[in-house]
């Protein structure tokens, strides 16, 4: 079956199609209109060089060296030296998926035709992408202004055949990898080194995966919360459409609607209709308000991110229509730094409230279920320690949610005197999302175990589908076993898209 392809034009990337391109190994190509814009801007650069026009980073040095003019004979050396000197990253390498998203976003930004690079550079980047050669990029070193200079420089090393990369999961020399696919290392021409590294693509890549996962997580949280509500024999009165209509936040309404549809027809709830409970604890009753606020935050972050990944973010920018080059600051990562911090805070709350539901499920005094959800307690500890793990992750997230964007350390002898620190914001956000994945998995483990004790009563339309799918691949815990393996197994079940399809087949589309 042929691999699908996607045509890049500088304006058409979204969170979904970006993730699909990378996760599904799609090939990319360039739109004809982009080629015209790229060639037009390159012609301008060539004209200005012939006239000895002073252009930052093209005929001058960089940063504090902005006032030093560079002779024409040294322009190519200038661009190569820029890449070598700025490849100063340290720490563990970014995940392969993130590195490939960075490459995709850099290509898309250059495809807008405001950067003054040659078509040869774009074609080389596309060939690297389509050959699945992965840049080896240290994750630490960006301050998030002048873009992700250091990480993108390590990406650019691959283009010029320097350093190492990954091919078929193994680290190899860049020249070796390029040679295998008959890709020639490039000698960078004027402006091209700067165009490769002035940008926000590392921040954008981490955020793209985080937003993509967070949207799925927000739906999972509604399912997990519904199952916990049933296991705890709560009520769905608080999800009434009337209540949401007098406080009509979009996310709150969506979450409440999800919960109503998931729980529709629940025999468990019908059996406790007159049990005397007036109202449930906040972690159950306030799911629409908390989960919904997270949905609204994710929606806002997506809007900002999708503007960013379709933007020109280097400096100077060229405008062929008017024949101008304008020095500016589109590389500054503040918009992304803010949303990365905001998204981390929001998603962490999905974990926070989930852990509270898990704690209630395991506390026999609150749940009315066997203590720690095990029949033969004492001899067995049951799922007791799974809550410890959830609690530790929630606590870690509290530290990770301290905003990096409130900080700034000047660089380049105070020429670059305000930096966004957005790279660390994005990395922290990515870590928070991955922690919450595990926290939600633990809740599913406990809620499905709790529902076991209420059989033969059936769950709601969506929750019964979720429960049945889980039990198809993971059975009831009768005695102590390696709990970490149970959590890992549950993660594999619920993060399989077939799980969501099965639930939505019975509940309708979840928002």
C-alpha cells in the first residue's frame, strides 16, 4: 500500500495533520505557489548582495556582532560558522517524534517564501524528511528567543553533513546517512544558516504533541470519571443541561454532555436512585466545571499554536512584493511560552482531580467497596499503592507547572535582553501530559475494578462499552501481582484509538 503524501504550502498545517504526517510516516512535497514565493525572495537576496547592501545576518555578524560587516567572499563561511558555533546544546536528545515535527515545521515556515533561501535548501530538507533521517537534537540550550537557536542549529548540522543523526533507530554519522539516500550535504549560501535556526520549531513541536495528546486525554478523563462515578454509586444530577445553561462555558457544556451520554441508561445509577445521597464530592460533582475548563484551555492553546506553525519566524524577513527586508522579532517565543505554561497547568488539573477519584475508590470508608478494591484484604494489598504512584505524579506536576515564561535572562551581551524561556515551558508541558496519561490509566484500573464488585448491574451506554473493552484485554485483580504491569497494560488499552472508537460507537461522538 503506497504511503500517503501531503503538500506543504506554508499555511495548511494543523495539530491533527502534523501529527498524522509524522506518526503515519507520510511523505511531503512542496506546493507550486510556495516554489514561486521562495524563488522570488531568493532573487531579492542575490540582488542585495551584488549591491553590497547591509542586511543583518546576511552581510553582517550576529547578535552583538551586528555592526561588523562581512565581505562577499566570506558570506558562505559566515553561514557555516553560525551553525557550528550555535550547536551548543546539551542534555538528553529530544524524542524522534519531536525532532521530525521540528523538521516539518521548519520546512513549512520556509515554504512561506519570506526567508530568502534557495529552492535547493528546501528540497534537501524535504528529502531528509521523506528519507526518515532523524536529526539528533539535544533538548537543552534554548532560551526561546531568537527562536530555538541551539536546537535548530543541531538540526541544521544534518543539512551540512556534520555530526550525527539517527537512521532506523541507530545513531550514525550525518554524511553516512545522507549518502545512503544520495542526498548531498549543502554548502549554505547567504542568509540560509540564519533562516534555518531563527525560529520557534522546538517549542512548537513539543506543544503540537502535547495539544494532540491533551485533547484525547480530556475525553478519556470524562470516560474515567464516569466509570468512577458509577463505581462509587454517585448521581449524574449535577450534569443536568439546565445547570450548564446558566453558566455556559463551552468546555463545561461539552464535558457535561459527554458525561450524560456516557452514563445514559446506567442500571447502577437506577439502583441507587433513592439511596439518600444529596450530592457527591467535588471530584465527581464538579467534573464538568474542571474537565470543561481544561477543554477550553486546550482549545485556546491550539489556536495560538496553529497560527505559529504556519508563520514565518526568522529574521530578517523578506517581502518580494515591496522589495523590502525588515529586521524584527518574529522568532520571540513568548506566545508559545505562555500557552505551554497554561496548558501544563490545565492538564495537570485533569491529573489532580483524577487522583482524588482514585483515592475515593480505594478508601473503603468512602466507597462502600472492599478496601483497596481487593476481596481478600490483609493477605493482599490490592491496588493500594497505585494511588501512591498517582499522588507522586500529581506532586511532580505541581513543580513542573511553575511557569518558566515569567523568567528572563539576558544573552548576547545584552543585545538580546529579554528571552521567553519558552523551550523549557514546552518541555515541562510535554512531561506533565505524559504524567497525566499514567494518572488517568490508574483511575481506569481502579474504576473498572470497582465496577466488578457491582455486577451484574450494567453501566451506562458509554461506560459499559469502556468497561467491556477493558475487560476484554485485562481481567479482574483477584490477588496481588506486579501493579506497575497492570498500569502499563491499562495504558496500552486506553491509548489505543480502538478503545475510543468502541466507546463512541455507543455514546456518540465525545467532545
